[in-house]
C-alpha cells in the first residue's frame, strides 16, 4: 500500500470514528495608530517567552499544547448558541492560548502580558487590591497608582450588558462577573478605563488612547503564570478592534523553531490582506465563522458527509481561531522529520474562495524524539464546532477585513517578512 493511500485511509478512518455522529511587509517606528501599528507576538513555548520552562521535554510541550486546545474547544463549544443579541459576555478560556502580546496600561505605564484572541471580546487583566487573585508571576496592576485611571459609571451603555451590574456603596460603579465553561473558573471586578500603549516588534510604544477594560480583583480556577489577562479581537463591541474602530487586522506566525524576526500582528492600514479570500458569516455572530467546503489529501478529497462543518440550530460550524493551537484529527508517524516528505501528500483545507495548504511543518508535531503526530485533535460530536488552529496558520498572512467581511490567506515565510 502506498504512503499516500495509507495516509488517506487513516484520515478517513479517523473521520468516520471521530467526526461523524452515529445516526508583507516589515514595518517599524510606529508611535500612533493614525497609520496603523504592529505588535510583536511571542509563542508561549518560545525561549523568549516568560512562560518558557527549559525543564519541559518535547513530549511535555506537545501534551500541554494538546490539552490547551481541547480545553479551549470545549469552552468555545459551550457558547456556540450565543450571539451578539443573546449574550455579549466575554469569550475567554484560561490557559488555552498559544501566543502572548505586551501592552502598557496607566500613567505611569505598567507592563501587562496578555493573550491576543480572535475568540474573545472584553479586554481584561488582574488588578490590586485582590479579593482573590490567581498566582500571577508578573507584577499585578495597581489602579490607585495610575493618574489616568477611571471606573466606568453604572449608567453607561457598557453596564447594560448581561454580564455587568451596578456596584459600589452608591451603585455608581459598574462591575462584572464572568463564569467559564469548565464550571470551576470565574473572574470578576470593576469595568474601568485607562491609557493603553502597545509594544511593537522594535519595542516602540504605540499610544492608542483610553480603552474600556475589566479590572479583575477576583479570579478562581486555572489561570496562572505571567499572563495577566486577555486582549479580545472578535466582533464584540468591547474588543480591541471594536473600541479602536479598526476595520482591518492581520497576523503572521513563524514556525516555532524559527527565530527570525518573530510573529507579528498588524492593525489598521498596515494590515496585510492578500491571497485567497473567504467570507465570514455576518449578522449576530461574534466568532469568525467561515465555510469549509472540504479537505483533500494530495489530489484526493476526503469523503466527509455533506454539511458536517455547517452551523445548525444545535451548534457546529467552522471558525478561524488564533487562540487554539491545533485543529482536528489524530495520527502518528515514526521516523525523522526528513522522512515526512515521503510519508504522504500535503493536506489542503478548501474554504469558500480560499485554499490553505499545510506544509509538513504545519501538519506534524514531534510528540517525542522520533515520533511525529498529526497536529490535530478530535471533535467530540455533531453539536461541536470545528476550527483552524494557530499551528496550521503558521507561515501565512491571515487577514481580517471587518467591513468587507472576509478572511484572507497568503502563504509567506513569516520569519523573513
């Protein structure tokens, strides 16, 4: 049996047993947002990341990445029935993220390590004094030391959301409480505003003015480490792109082991939108749902049941997600990375208007020395969504045009861009 035929049969077997239910450019020295700005992204497993643990083995990192992806998918699936009209609560998942970004908040500026996420809305981070904070390795923001800090009043439109409520001795402040899909994690605090500045790939500060954010003083569950919160990038009105009225953004993620110039996120006029374009669903959806027409292995289409990636009244659908690491399926290959070129043809995701072809580097991950696994995970049922994870988006310019309503994909060497 040829390698391509074996690979295709393995994928078909996994699909039938798991997925089918039983019945450009480089930009520097930007200091304002008038012409757009660029932010440096760091993979949490990179040696330059504050999360990096030199004691973890290759196998440890692969297992942790898989666990983060599974936890995130379960949480996203718990919100598939929610919409902008039904519930504007922030969509977050503790420890489910692959990349971090840095920004400064307050006057004088306080450095925050946060996770950029196309599946989240509200910007939030931990604040002092803590009623109950998770063990954050980096210093926690103290709003009393910021001369530009203010609380959001309870009569503001932001406090009319379902997750917000009046608080304080005279109920003039606005508080929030977010409960997570795992049943044991939650965070809450005071809805606030302060001066924000992001840091680009050359450590230049990019002043974006005052933003509304959640100042969390109560967090329980599985949060930990340097990450202090989340920068939401979905279509929720409290996300970064919505508050700044940014209609375009993109990112380019380098292959993990490639030091290069690092991964980057581009905003506004500096966004890179090129290559194939696939429309995302409009209307009440805050996630970036797209239409996946099928998947091919080499020249052969995998025979998925019709509509398996479509949205239904019970959920489902397919989203492009920067927060999750892996995509969907599981298979392992024993040998060296050089042998992967002969192991089987490339996998291509066929979207409506765009094809995303994976390379061997974005298809397999070394689970342990000499053992290479398909960097995808199983979906658990008909009601669950599927997603394209960040691992499969590496070495692509992935662009979001919120006005035109499409996501673009263009293959590129992100380390050289």
